[in-house]
DNA sequence: CATGAATGAGACTTCATTCAT
DNA sequence: AATGAATGAAGTCTCATTCAT
C-alpha cells in the first residue's frame, strides 16, 4: 500500500514530536509510525535524523519570520510592538504546555557533532536579535544605544521563555515584557 | 578488588559528563567505565539514572549556593554584586566551552516523567531568583519594585547564559550585565 | 533528461565496483548513483542484482578469453606461454590492489541460491582449465600426462591468485610460475 | 530467563554459520537467535561483529594447528605426510559441502576496513606456509630448494581448496596431492 | 524507455536495568 | 557492598525491490 507525500507527513509529524519532547526524546521509529511511512521512505527524503532536525528548525524559522514581519510591518509604537511580541510568546507557551523555544531546547543538547543544526540555531537567533534591534531603533535615536537595547530585549525574551519552561509559570514572560516596555518608553 | 568511595567517584564522573554533554547525551555505561565501577555497583548506590541526575543537580546547587552566599555576604553595592555575578558567569561559560546552565539544559529535555529532576530544577531556580531579589532590595527601597527588578535580573541572567551557549559568544552576558547595572543604579 | 547507454554504463560501473569490493560489498544504490541512472532504469535492464552479477562475470570472461586466445595463438614454447600468463596475472594483481580473481571471490560467498552465478563461475573455470591443458599438450606428448599437468597448472594459478590476495604479496604468483615452468620443461 | 555461557554458545553458533555461508552472509540476528541469546548479551562479549569474526578465525586456527602438529609429529615420510594432509582436506571438503577455506573465503570479501580480520588471515596463512616448508625440509636437503617446494605445496593446497569449492568437485585436491607427492619424491 | 517516491525486511549497535553469585 | 553476565526494548540506518506516472 503506497501513500504519497511521505516527506511532508514526516516533517509535520516530526515537528509536533520534536517540539513536544525534544530532538533527543523522539526516535525515528515513532516518527515513521505516526507518519504512516516505511523506514526506508524516511531515509529517501532525509539522509539522517539530524537532517530532519535541520528541516524542522528551518520550517519553524519560516513561520517565525512571517509573524515577525507582520508585527514589524504593522502599526504601533516600539513598546506596543514589543508588548505584542511578548504577549504572543506567552500565548504560545501556555498553548504548547510550556515547551519553550525549539532552538534553545535543541541547542541545550550537546549537538556539537552536527554543524548543520548549530547553523540553523545561529541563523534563527541572529535573525531574532536583528528584529529586536529594529524595534528598538523605532524608539531610540542613538544607533549604538538602540543596538544595546535591542540585544537586551533579545536576552530578556530568551530568558523569559527558558525560565517559564523550567518553572511552568508565565511570570517570567510578564516580567520580561514589563522590562522591555520600560526600556523602550524611557 | 574493591574500591572505596564508589558512590563519590560515580557522582564526580557523572557531573563532568552530564555538564559537558547533557543528561541525555551520556549513558550509564560510559559513566561506570570512567568511574571504574561495575554496573551493579552503580545501581546499589543510585536506583536509576534519573536519581543520579538528581544527585548531580543537588551537588551543583550546593556549590552555587556557596558562591552566592559569599557574594551576598561580602562588601559592595548592589550593582557591584550583580556585576561580579555576571562576570563570574562569563568566566564559567568560557572555561566550560559554552555549556550554559546545567539546570536549564536539563529542563530543556522533556523529562516530564521524573518529578524529582523537575523539583531540583525548580528548587535551584527559585533560590537563584530569591538571591537576585535580595540584591535588588539592597538598592531599591520599594519592596514591590525590588521584587520586580530582582526577577528581571533573574530573567536576564538566564537568557544571557542560554544565548551565549547557543551562539558560542559572550556578548549576551555582557549585555545582561550592563542592563542589570543600569536597573540597579537608576 | 534521458541518457542513452544506461545498460552499458551500469555494467561498467558495476564491473569496477564489484571487482574492487566484491559482489556483496556493493549495493544497488551506489551502482546507480555512480552510473547516473535511476533506480527503476536499472531494473528495466537487469531483473535483479544477481543478473547484473552474471552479466559482469560474462563480460570479464570475454576479456579473459581474448587474452588467452592471443597468448595461445602467438609464438613461444609451452613454458614461455605459461610464464607469460603468470607474469600477466602478477601485473593485474598489483595494478588492482591485490583483488584476486573475480570468479573465486564471488564463489567464496555462499551464493547457493543463484544457479546463474554458479554457472558463470564454472564456465570460466572450466575454460581456464582447458587452456592450461592446451598449453601442457604443447610440451607433453602423453595425453593423460598432459591433462594432469594442465590441471596442476590450473590449481597453481588459482592458489597463487588467492594467496597473493590474502597476503597482499606477489611471491605466490612467482612460486607458481616457477613450478609451472618446471613442470613444462621436464 | 537467564542462560549462562552465552559467549561460548555465540561463538559456536557463529562458527557454524560463518563457515557455511560466509561472514557477510550471516547476520547478528540469526546468530543470537540460534544461540538463544539476547542481542545485548552478544555485545557484552564481542564489541562488534568483526570482533566475533576474529574470535572465530582464531578458534579455527587453533584446531588447525593442533591437527598440523599431530601430523608433523607423527611417523611417515614427507610425501606421506603431504598425502595425508591433502586427504584430510578432501574429507573436510566433502563433509562441509564444499565450503573451502574459511580464511580465504573471508579474505575474498573486501574487509580492508578491519585490520584485525586481515591479521588473523595472515597469521594463519603464514603458519600454514611454515608447516609446508617443514614438510618439504624432511625430503629435501638444500634449504632454498626446500623453501621453494614448501611454498609450492602451500599454493597448491590453496588452489585445490578454492577450485574444489568453485566447481563442487574433488579432483583439484587430488591433482594437488599428486603434484605434491611428485615434488617430494623426486 | 525512463523516472523518483515508496516499501518490508533486516542490518549493526546501544539503551537502562536486573539477575545470580 | 561488590561484581560480571544477561536481558528486552529501542536506537539509527541500509538492503534489494516495486509502484505509479
């Protein structure tokens, strides 16, 4: 019995599982079983589990970029945009059962062997950092100051997601949001 | 040939390995081999791998507490203490090859099955949060305000460690330190 | 993009790989990849991997026959022909990195399931045996004696190739050549 | 349900299977199933399939050495010993269903990656060569001549086993035996 | 005739854990 | 308290082959 679109189904299935239980917590067997594919079909499309991880991170990055562009292109002041961003994060966090940031969760594993995965993580993180700098530049005239504030927002957001995940509480996100707003409204 | 202190040797060996490669990246076999113990001796002292993880986290917590107490009990203003703390983190980070926070790294795994590990993480994180609130209280009179600033420092610190690990760069720690100092010197 | 001569390219590619790493050491995937063909194109030309093996052995046999006919039809005494034959073998051996006889290497696998492959091996081996008997008949009058000597040359040659391969040294071929010459010059 | 002596059972089972169908023709699964062991028990005793192959070849070598020593230490002239040796080979060959020499069969695979296996093959082959030189030295006074004849016997024996395996006939062994006797009785 | 996607079966290896001594 | 042998389950990956287009 042959089913088409195995590649898509595999990626979608893996996306859900990797996000919920982490890259190292999910095996190929479970992925292909839930995707309804044969093992060899998997390896036809992805040369290794690591490459699937890369594809997953890439797909998450695309959705993240789409949201960020919408937010940045829309109306509102810098602090409003930042607040909206943190509120969005909080919603995601609760909906996902406090699973935090897929990139940080993957980076927390010792994946030193896979440069491809590390590269995806860096790409996403640098992109996020750039977004926060753009937001800061809306409110702060001095470029150097804007960059510093942008980086601070980036660090705040990362810490908020991580600790909310660790503690299974939302207050870190709220704290970060208030700090962000304060930095931008000064 | 009986070797004493098996329990200690196991814990020390595991501490090094868990820290460097993460809880899920190290197997029991490697631990007992490097510790020079037999398989069954391991299970005599630790009923499971998870319990060893708990013991590891507990031991890390003790060292962390000792450092924090020294810092808090010593001389210096709030912002000086905070700056010293972040400089300490940066040193650890570089020395360890950018391995970040053991608790966050462990929490990034989906270890929902082990309440003991989650508990250790929460204990340590709440304790760290309390330390930052204490530092903030040194500089800020209003209790509510001090708590908020303390939580912000906590979030900053966590994000700094996480992103420094992800990017293998130290700037997130420096950014966090400057933000912390700014918050405390206002 | 259609490429002609797919069948030939497959055979040539497989010939190189089978010779170097043995029938069981080469997979279909590698063959079609290096030949630049699609999976299904392969099975259009060869119903199975075993049939490709047969085709390979057949093609090797043809080249071998051509050489033998040239040698036999040329000038020189029986012992000169035999010596030339062994010198030829030694050259091939060194050039190929001591890969020995493709037929013996294939026969060493337990390919009991494939009568076609076994048949090719037998065909080649019996033909080689006949050649040696012909050479022996040039030097030895008595037919029964000539047959025995021919068979002995055949066995010597086979052992020489096999052990040269096992030891990665050429002395077995030289030993066999000297024994062959001695048998024919008596 | 735990059974002791897994290591022995694994080696004995593997010996039979490797001999009959070749190293590459037998999988770990079949070995452990027929040996009645768990897969992890296998890897407790043998770090890899290749290491099991080495152990197998080593065990075969020991039996082979025992036979050779008995033969060499016993009574009889050089040609009688050689004849007995070839008759022994012929018996083994028929009994085993024409499976030839385990070392040559293993060496025919492209096992370039495993130096351990290659080493076992070389050890056995060089030892066999030495035995034949010893036999030749019993009949031939000149040392250089004896060495050459010994090597010739070695090559003859190898070719005989290989071609008997290829053709599933015993005549190569008989031809080799007659050639050997002729060389020693001259 | 050519193709890329799909497949069932099996490859080798490692996991954390438990048993009998 | 300490040990080496044994284990079931799961790990990632490859095999030769066939399908639908």
